[in-house]
C-alpha cells in the first residue's frame, strides 16, 4: 500500500497522524469491508524522533521576565 509512505514522505505528516491513518485503514478493511489488510510486516511505520529539551539559562529567564508587563509578568514572577 503506497498511501502510508506517501503521507510520511510527500505530505510530511507527523508520526501520530500516520498512526491514525493506519488505524483508520485497519478499521475500514477489517470491520467495514470484512477483508484482511496487508500483513503488518509490509506496512510502513516511521519512527519517532527523540525530543530535544530546551532549557533557558538563568540570564535568559531574567531577560524574558524583564520584557513582560502587567498581569502576565506578575504571574510569571510568582511561579
């Protein structure tokens, strides 16, 4: 089935969108059409990229807080 690789490669959808499309196709084939879907070994499944955390330095936090005004600044400073 070329639709799932198309979603990932051409349309560049996220992994969660790809998984949702796969589940929808599985439901369509199994529950609605009553036929077997392709073997799961033949289904293209992209892997998730590791998340890289972004942490501000103490000086960057001070700079952000210095730019904030009003209620938002008060709330940010209280936390």
